[in-house]
C-alpha cells in the first residue's frame, strides 16, 4: 500500500483549521499519514501546486491520488470505509454459504 501523505498548514494544533479537521479524521479512522507542513505563503507552495493544480491546503494523497478540500477529504474517507464494510459483508456472506 502506498503511503498516505497529508500536506497541511503550519498551525500547531488540530483544532483551529481545516487541516486539523483532516488530521483528526485520519486519527479517528486509524489511518497513519505522513504530515508535511507547507509554507504559510501560497506563492511558496510549488509542491502543492504540482500535485493539485492549486496552492490551498489541506491536500491528502491517498492511494496515489491527491484530494483537495477538507470536506471532500472527509467525505472520501467515509466513502472508503463504507466500501470496505460492504466488501467485508459480501465476503462474510459468501464464506457462510460454503
């Protein structure tokens, strides 16, 4: 599995910004992510622009795909868990029939 990387601002807490919201959601779901703090100035965020085409954080790179915007990231993490639960339910049902 590819590493999960959260590109976020330099705010030192997870309570004051959208980046912290994503960090809290990752922790809640037990997903370990490498955190990369980006410069305060948007003009100095070349790596973020190369990844996502914009200079705004947070940006989560998961399974090789960058996802921007904290709301979209949280929605994706919820969808991902739902998909895994469905797949697990299907596998369990198939195993019981055998």
